[in-house]
């Protein structure tokens, strides 16, 4: 790749759109899930849905790390900050996710809790070095993309003999969520997946092969630029029309079959699978998240401070859970764009720019009104 503009070329986009229109058989409907929130954002931002035939439908998936955090996990972080007096470090979007009792981490900060926004795990580790008399907890969230940096920080803290640094681990796994979607009793009907980009640079394309082999669902890994996404859609349509179910890699400039082996080994050394983990929208999914291995138990904030997890039901008016499963779209929610906005999010899907509701609010709602 020389220039990002190569992947935003309007004439090339129209050519791919024409090929998609030719491939889309008028007698059938294609339901494709873009698992990753980055793809949801790209589809809305660049108007990709407007370039697709009506019978090619894009279904939003649960691939936004902020969106899939259940309320109980935010409550844990708030309790650490308010009741244990820690310096709680987190990424920006996590600050605004609604929690119990009309709280969020941002509101907890406003009421006196020491909650700080950081750009990286290294920022949190630096705070622990600078404040030896304070406990510093990094609220670790994300899919396989953000897990290796957390592993690095834990290893560094261990090598330095740090006594005041720990993590509240909420790292989750992409393939497990895809399994949960496909194996649910009342699952949404899907014809294929647009596979995530950044996640796949770490884990490679190999972990998606069971979805093609066992479920008969094609997967095409795609980059986040508009031409990447459109090309992946075209590749999926061709697979469906030909009766094939394979894992194909559109994002060859960054993704290989085996992924980043060094990062994988690092993560395996520091983390192990949880027996079960609750996702917003998917419920408790077995072996779908990570926890620190016993050798690094001293850096596990859940153990260190004894903060247990309690499941909390979502706001009854919010449809985030159904949107994350692909059952509903943002406009199906009665409070979308009225009570629930990016400035006043009621559900997590309206918080991050990768959330389906936030993306649709920013780029799609006026088009549909028109």
C-alpha cells in the first residue's frame, strides 16, 4: 500500500459496486455480518450500503469491544475507584459506558473518584511508577488486538517487582463470539461474515476455518477502507453463488494464515481461558475471555481487591443486546436518536464510534429520513 487514497477511489468503488450488482442474484437475499465495529463504522461513514443492491443486507455484529462490555463489568471498575481508592486507568470510550444507578466512569470521576484516561497500557504503568504509594489499576478491555500490549505491561510490572500495579481483565475472543452467534437456538440467518482486520493481524485467518468447515459459512477477512469492505462483499457473494464456504483473505497486505506468532506466544504465557464470561447481548459464553495465569495472580485486580462480578440487566428501553446479535438495527430502537444520543448514551452501542448506533446516528439517520 502506497497511499490510503488508493483504497478510497470513487471510480474503483463504482466498478466494484457494478460487479456486486451483477453477482447479486435477484431471486435471493444475501445477509452478511460485518463482525467488527470498524467495518460497521466504515460502511456507515462511506455510504457503502447505498452502493449495494437491496437484496444484499449488512448485519451489524458484536465486534465493538466497548459495546460488548456488560454493565456489571463497568460496575466493578467503578467500585474499585470509589471504594478502594485506586487510580483507575482506562481508554476514552470506556469512560462513558452507562452503568448501574445512572453512573458511568466519567460520572464517578466527577463525584471524586480518581479515574484517568490513558492512551496505552504503558501510560498506566508509568502512573504506577510515579505514584508508588497508590494502587493503579488498568481497566483492560478489547479483543485479540489489544491483548498483547496488556500482556507486555503485566510482564514489565512483574520484572520490575511492581507492587501497586494490576489489571481488571476484560479481554474477549472473536471466534468464541462468532460460535455463539451461529450456535444460538434462535440465531439470525447469515450467509457469511466479513472477518475483522486488526484482530486477524494477530490471530491470522486459521481460527475462522471452523466456521467454513463446520457451519458452512464463508468468511472473508477485510481491511477497514471502503474498497476493502466492498471487495470482501463481492468475494462473499461469489462464494455464496458458487455454493462454496471458505476462508478468504482480502487483507493480504497485513494478514497471514498464522498471524503474529510472537504476539500469540506472549499472550499464551500471561493469560489463560476463563471458563465463562458474560457478553452484552450474547449472555454467558464459555471459553470466550481471558484471565491472568496463576504466575501473574498478583496483578489480577479482581483477586487483589476482592471485587466480585454481579450480572446487571440492561436498560429495558435499550435494544443494544438485540443489535449486537444482529436481530435488530439501530432504527428499530424506540429511543434511538431521541433519548439516546452520543451526548447522552443510554446503551453502549451509542458510545464508541465503532458502535452500530453511534455510526448510524452520525452517518445514516438523515439518509433514511430522506
